């Protein structure tokens, strides 16, 4: 009998792949060096903040700003190093999450189907969806871009090249730190956005799903933990709204703006306060129809 999770068959390729990555990371304490730590932190920032948060999520999924095409492709390459799939697939899946947020059995990764399901279960299960069809429907502009199509197909290779380069440079210790441990931290940071930032923390805005602002996810996921802010104003390139909601990726976007590389940056709408929850942070029933991106109040453009 096939093993299942939430009635879905396990995808053994993914089960084995992610198990090996996590098992490899356990060797890190015996292979410590300051250089290995430095490589790990740099690659964690480059792949998770520049690659996933800035590029896959805020740029390609939500179009929160614009950057020159060559830079978009270079940054997409950084995202491919996070081992979260190609950009087209990631964007299509994430737009699907925003469309069906927290609808039981329909949102790909809602904690309503189980906390660990939303964290990793859906990743290691065969969710029985036609990837190509989802991409064509939810990310048509990326499917139409031949460079993005090629990158999407080749998404596993950059980590193999970086792994070989690290092995040549410093042997297994650099691979264990720079690939295995770095991937475990980056992957779980992203996965906690789907699990913890729909479960723990506080809600600032009235939104139809159960998204939350979770401070520790905000830190480890480079600003993505302010997820209730994000669900409320999806196009905004800035996710941390209060001064203490640290948003490292937003700081990076400000740097790109100052360098003249990011433009048409979408900010928090002027009318955002109207959508604040009154009387403290209460959880809302996540059953109302989701707010379409187009129905959001106009974001304000931010000048460099
Ligand atoms: Zn999003
Ligand atoms: Zn969400």
C-alpha cells in the first residue's frame, strides 16, 4: 500500500532529496570553520533574500517594482539556487495560494489541512496537479518569456555547479555548510511563511484568510514573515509596515532604487489604515472570498 499524507501519495524523489539535505546538514557542527560560516551566510542572503524574496516573490509574482531585464534574469538565477524550483513554477503556485488562501483542501498549503502539511507535507506529496497547466494559467507572462522558460527548465543545475565549486575549494565541509545547511535554513524559512505565518503571531489588517505577522519568520525569511501585511497589500514591495517590523529585503530594494536600478516601486496604499483591525488583533474566519489583487486600493509609487 502506498504511503499517503492527507490522502496524497508521497513523492519519493522529493522525500529522499529533502531527507538527504537535512541529514547532510546535521554534519555541520563537526565541519565548522569561519570561512564555511561566511560562505553559508552569503549564499543564504543571495539565494533566499535576493533570489526568492526579492525576485521570485515581490518582483515576478506580485510585480511590486521593475528592474532591468538582464538583472531580472541574473536574480532569477539566484532564486534557482534556493532549491525551490524554477521561477515560473514558483510564481504560478504562489499566485494560486493567493487565489485560494486558507481554503481547506484547495489552497496548496494551508495549515487548516495540518500545520506540518502546510510546512512540508505538500512539498513531499504528489499533489496531483498538471504543473504546465497551472503555469500557463497563473504565470502566462513568464511562460511567454523564452529566457524564463529556459531557466525554469534548468533550475536544478546551478546548485550542482556551486556544490562542485565549493567541493573543489574546500572539500566536504564547504559543501555541507554552503549547500546542505544553507538549503535547510533557506527552505525552512520559506516553509515557515506558509505554516507559521498563517498560524502564529498577530494580525494588523482585516483579510479574508488567516495570515499573520510572525516576528521570527520576519527575521529568518528576510521580511516575508510580515505576511498579514502582505496578504492585505499584495503588490506592495514593502512588507514590514511598522518601524520595528524588520524587512531586510525592503532595505535591499531601497538600495536598488538609490542606484537607479529599481523603478515603479509599489508602496503601501495611503488608505491602508482603513483596513486595520479595530479592537486588537483578532482572528477572522477565513471563509470570505479572497480579495483580488485588482480590487486592492491603489498602491503609492515610491520615489527614490
Ligand atoms: Zn505573495
Ligand atoms: Zn500566505
